[in-house]
């Protein structure tokens, strides 16, 4: 049939692609009674598994899990022959799915979508193809895959080679026989690592050109895991449900064992077990912290390097095969069958392009710096323009004539990885900003398809015809995606996850790393909150509940979840002694704090008796340093020198300043104004004794967190009134500056974020009588604010005290006091102090440290090199 004869057809939806996502999307939409047309550039269904026919191509998620779950009958009718099925078997599976659901009739094969333009009048997309088709559709759904557009070879002279050239991603259907040939393979990603051992079996001579060595573990392929099959047979639905709510899309327990604190024996045992298991999520999850903490990552990476060294006979080759320039997992690790051992074969040679770069491909082969190679065939396993390549290949033109390529010129921007503002009714399956390539793709695909299908069905039911994210929701999601990536080691690598493999591509961490479960919850929450962040329109209708679905820093959210899971009693329900004991016990479980040069405990005189203090001296510094007097938090009731020890170390290490942490008197034993008076006395004493403490006289700042910031602020007011000492600056982290609990931040954050309204009330009740709570020595916001030292005021989004901190900042500014205003996005009252636990707090503490240094830097001799803390964050 002449397909062009079908010009100007109308559909409810057009789906681009007939791989795993396109097939299921087509099926769901047809179930909803929608008219759908799918376009597929290949000659048949299969997507990735249609094109990537190179020898050795297999999935790297066990096939029991790498399969659809939407149709139990489909599962009953198909048995995988191996743990990791081969490409032909997976392609057969997809053909079987297409046949079983009669999907082919709605797919136009060998047809590429070349243009897509939104018509605002019609509220439809106009789609054009390379066959001259023009179709119109309400919804335009890109099911075009994350790794489907091959990277064009960015190698000098690539077109000059006279012999046959093969791309792993576009392998000839009839296969290739390399028998007797001299073959070059360029690239050692998954495709190279899977194909090299098999090409070596045929080739007379195989030369592998490696730019970056890759981590790979043995797949230990064989029959599907008996344990998994048993679980599936016993409770298929339960198993699939667990997959949907798992972190990576495959059921499994997550460990809470940290690499940095585990014993050598535990480290070895966990690593060997994962090595033997031969699964990606296992080896990526040997330790809970290996994706976050360089020290933990190094432990796993070094054990893998040991394995490589023991597998490869030739020492220089083994060393060249050992990845050392990126953290394990930050580039996609591979699963292999005999990859490293292949280099022990006499006809296989590794060329390390780091020491011997390619100068040019020639007619006869490849010239590197120093050597000329002749080949009969060249294989490119050089990867893909990942995640965005297929989306921008059809340069969709959205509202206002803006193209997707233009909009994404500095990197993709999406809401949930599903849609992007300015492109109504354009859906992406596993788009950038969704878990996609970091997860079991089939689970993520099904979730996206179901979400889109449910959304379209909702629009129909409500008589609506368009949906589009708002700019606010989208930028909020982009930020959340970045926040999730930023606490991991991923941004450090030149990986395709970062777009770094394609010259000129913006460097952005493309997928969402918060987990399949967290992501699914976010998508569900968007819907249950009335499609939060989407604008839905229809005849006479314009609905929008605008907002940001996830504002909290991801690691803060995890800590809160863990705490909620522990069912801890509210502190205010405990007797004071028990609350203090609880705090001390919690403190004992903290990870190691940053190293400083010296820590000494001593006492100083105070108005009610001696005050204990702890002095932190920076490492590797010579000569006197400026001094900061620090007061811990704890609502004037809890806390001591130990409670804020990590934060004091962090401040000391980051600023190169001496930190003197003072343990003032606490309520209820000593009520208002004991703590404030102690604070002022401590500042006076430190000022008077600065030189003997190793400090620079006159280079004095004060600091505190929470109630400690309260008495630090009060000490500044008292010092001003007393005519000294001169204080260069005040650092107030989440300060209590007023007793008025009616500000909106109490309503917003008074419950669920550790410091609650109830706990704050408990603190106030122990500390000060109601009449005293308006005294500026309890509520410094109510005092005279003229003539106070410059301030750095840190507030956190999810803190009941946020608004009073902001009010203090504004009030100080109003009387001309310079203020550094640090608003910690996505943090709680306590999270910035969780040094070594809440990684996202580290950049904020870096800003805080800069402000603190700024107080004294102008004329202090900061001769000492300021060092970064050993375990910052
Ligand atoms: P890849 O991981 O991007 O690897 C490409 C390789 O080619 C890298 O070693 C790269 O070196 C090298 N390369 C690229 N350009 C080069 C140049 N100009 N000169 C020299 N070397 C160059 O691509 P891939 O192996 O096709 O895999 C991509 C992804 O597809 C995988 O990470 C995986 O997610 C998926 N995949 C999965 C399987 C599976 O097991 N199911 C199989 C294949 C692919 P650099 O690292 O230095 O850039």
C-alpha cells in the first residue's frame, strides 16, 4: 500500500518508536479506545533490540526482571532461557508481545518522524515523516529510547577507511564473519566489552583501542536464578510490586553498611558475594555510601582492580585495563563474559589511547601517535547521544515557535522527565529527569506509560484537551534532579550520563538518581494533588494548581524518613534527663567528623561558676588565628560540647579560625538569663585571653546555632551596651530571635521537621517565664538593633524559626548593619549541622565559612593556608 496516500490523517495520539516503550504505550492507548499511530524507523518492532545485533549483545538486568509485567498471561507464555538473555531472544520476546496484542497493525515501519509542530489554534500536533506522511494528533508521545541515536564517530579521517566499517549499534542483520581478518574495535563501553570476546574468537588479529578503561564484572551467565524464579512463581504480583517500589526496579534489600566504617572482613565478604552474584545493582550496592563517599567508593574500585590484575597475565596490559580516572558506578559499569581474559590471547592487543592517541583513521587502518595499524575491518563501539539525542533529533516546534533544541540548548529541562513547558501534550517516555537509564528500564517504562495513559484518560473524562507543565514546577523539578545528582559522585565523571561523551553537549547530569520508588511516589503525588504543576485546559477551562513537588534536599528527606521509621518518642514527651541521654546516644552514632589540628578541653570563669569550653585549632596553620566563640544549640535545655562537635570541627577546618565552643548553663537548672549572661562573659573572657589561646587579639567573632545563636545575638547586644568587647561579626545559624510563634514558618514547618512547635514551646517553658520572653536578652529581635556587628544569618526552608531569622536579617539591614543572608534551600532546622551525614549541607557550610572568614579577613593575617575539611559533608 502506498502509505503516503494516508496524508493528513487524524489521531488521538502518535507514538514514535516501537521498542519496549512504544509497544506498551500503543497497547495502553488502544485499550483506552484511542486512535493511535506509531511510527518506527526500523523494519520491525524491537527498538534497541532491533538495532544492536552485535555479537554478545545481551541485557544487563536479569531477564526475569527485564520484561513486561502488565500482562500476567504474557509472562506465563514466555520462558527465558538464560539469566541474561541474548539480543535475538529479547527481540523474539518483543515480537511475541507485538503478535499477542496485535500491535503491528497500528505501526508504520521503516518510517521516520522528521517534523512535529504544535498548532495552537487546533490544539494538535502536526507530524511529518520521511515518507511524506502528514498526520495530526492531540498527543505526541516520544517512545524513542534513551540510547538510540549513535554518536557519529568523532575521529579524524573516519570516512577514509577503505574496508568495511561496523557500528555495534547498527549491526548488519546477516551478521559479520571476521574469520581470518585483522579487526579493530574502538570503544570499551558495554557494547565493546560484550562484543570483544566474541570477535576475538573469529578474528585472526584483534586490536582494541581503549580511551577510558571501564569497570566490568563477570555476568556469571547461565540459567535464570532459581531463587528469583521461585519468588516469581510463588507470588508474581508481590514480586512485581516490590520491583515497582524498589530503588532500581529490581527487588532487593538495600544495605545500611557503610564502606568507611565496615571491617576489612565485612568489606571483603560483601564484595565477593556481589562479585559472585554478577548483577549490577548488587555490585553498585556493596556499601550504602559507595556512590556518595570517595573513600567508600575506592574500597570497591580497588577490589575490582585487583580482580582485573589477577585475570590479565601481562602486567602493563592489566594496569592499562584498570579504571582509575572515575569513581566506580559513575560511568555505567559493564557485565561481561571473559572480557579481561580475552587479552591473554596471543592475537589480541590493547592499545591505550591515553598514551598513544589516534591521529587519524587511514585508508588501510589507523594511525596512532607512534604506530601505524592495518586492518581488514573496523568496529565502532563508540556509544550514543544518550537521553536527549532521539528527542532533539525530531526538532519539535512547540508553542510560540520555539524548538526543543533551542529550549534545551544549555541542557534538558523537564517536569518529571515526562513533559516540558512550551510543548503541550508532548510526552517523553523515560525522558531526562526520570530514573530511566539508572533503573531497570522495563519497570520505568511501564510506570511512565501508565502515568501517561492515566493522564490522557483523565483529560478525556474531564473534557480537557491539553496538558503542559508550568515553568515553576519544571524549574523546581530540574533543581530536585540536580540536587539528587549533586550529593553523588556522578557529576565528577566524564560519562554519557553527564552528556560528556558527545563533544559540545551541555554538561548536565541527565537522569534522576533519587530512585524508582521515590520517583514513582513523586509522580503519584503530583496526580493526587490535582496534577500539581500542570496547566490543564479545555473548552472554557483553564485549571492549574501550581507548585513544586519536591523542595527538600534528597538526603534531608532520607534522614527524616529514617527517623520517622524509627518511631522515636518526641523529645518534649521525655523528662529532661532522658532527653539529654537520648541526644548523647544519637550523637555517638555519627560518622567521623572532620580532622582539625588540635582539640583541647578546658574551663573559663563564668558568672555562675566555671564554664567548660573546647578549643579547636586548625591544622597546618602557623601563627595566631582569628577566634570565633561558638554556642551550641539545644533550646537552652539540651546540648553540650559534644553535641555540636562536628559542626565546630567543620567550621574550624573550613575557616582556618580557632573555634572556642562554650558550654553555658542550661535550663531548667539555670533559667533565663543565665545562658545569655554566660555567653557574654565567655565572649569577654576569650577576647581578654585571645593571645594566650593562640588567637589574634581583636579578631573576634561569635557564632551559634539555634538557641546558641540566640545567646550569640544577645552577647553582641550586651557587648555593644557595655562598650566592648569589639566583635567583628556574628554568625547566627537558624537562630531563635523571638518568642512569637505566630509567624507563617511555624504553621508551615511546625510539625514533621525535627524541631516542632511543641518542642519549641517545651524549650521556652523551661528557659523563660512568659514575662521574660519579650526581654531582648531572650528575644533579641525586640531589642535595639543599632550598632551591632555585621551578621551572617542562616535560615532553612523547613524550619519553624525561618521567618524570625529572616526578620532579624531584615531588621539589621534596616538599621544599616551589613548582613550575609544565607537561605538554605531544602534544609531543616537541624540538617546543616549533620556534618558527614547530610551531604547537601556541605556547600551551605562552605558559604557560611566564607562569611565567617569575611568578618575577620579584612585586616587579619590569614597567613595559614585554609584547608578543606577532611570529611566535608
Ligand atoms: P559507551 O558506554 O558510551 O562506550 C563508548 C566507548 O567508546 C567508550 O569506551 C568511549 O570512550 C569510546 N569512545 C567514544 N568516542 C571515542 C573516540 N572518539 N575515540 C576513542 N574512543 C571513543 O557506549 P556503549 O558501549 O554503546 O554503551 C552505552 C550504554 O548502552 C551502556 O552504558 C549501557 O547503558 C547500554 N548498553 C547496555 C548493554 C547491556 O548490557 N544491556 C549493552 C550495550 C550497551 P570514553 O569512555 O573515553 O568516552
